[in-house]
């Protein structure tokens, strides 16, 4: 009887190993995939620096600030080079939102307030005009949403992240087709 009990234990560890090993490998594979290491190893994606280097490689050098594509230069010497045609990364533009102070939806007798100072991250500088034109709507959407929040919904990093996602969704709806890339919280106070 004791000899039959030993193989049952050994089989249980083997089954556990057979279940755990694929899960661990899948987790490692997913981590490598989403970090961008695995696609590069498999040759499925070019690194950003390599893609940017190939973006304008076909253009001959042009003198006096020309872009090399037959277009006249905007000014003489010293003009800034045009961005690469291959989609070179632009530096983001940050747009200041006015401070928003709102009372939160509290269930107790004591009132709770939130103060939010934020910046909108835009991918194109020319979108700042559209943001400025939509500012009253943005302030209204943000304030109305904040008034519906409860203090416990804003606690912790997950609450802050959820707030960021909700405000971004509202901002993108208000300023479409302009795209808000991110919302940066400069000051977030709860009282």
C-alpha cells in the first residue's frame, strides 16, 4: 500500500510542473513581446532610431538650407532642417489647463473638495488653437466629471490612473479630430 501512495505524490508534482511551466513561459514571452524586445529579435520591427535614420536617406544634400526635394528654402542660411519624411518624432507640446476646484460627491456631512492643475500633451503645435477654442467645453466636462467622483475613488495610484483615462477620453471627444496624447497632473489635491 505504501508503494502505491508514493507514485501518486510524484505524479502530482509532475502535473503541477506541466501546468506551471507553460504559464511561466507565456508570461515571460508576453513580457518580452510588450517590452519590444521579442519583435526586434524576430525581425518584426525596426528600432525607432534605425527607422528615423532611413527616413530621409534618399534625399540629396541641398545647399542654403534646402530640403533636398526640389522645394525652395524658407530662408537663407541657418534655417532649421525640415523633419524627416519618414515620420520623425516631434517633441510634444504641453498646453496649460486652468485650475479646477470642485466639490466631490460625498455621502457624509463633511464636504470634500478637489483641486486639479493639469497640462494637456499634444503631438502637434498647430493643435493648440483648437484646444484654446474648446477650452470652455473642456473645463465644463472636467468639472462635471469631478463633481460626480467620490473621495474614495481617487485614492491610490489606480484611482489617479482611472481619473487620467476618463479625463483623456472626455478631452478627446471635445476636441476631435485633434488628439490629446496625455494629461499630466501638475497638482492634485483632495480635502
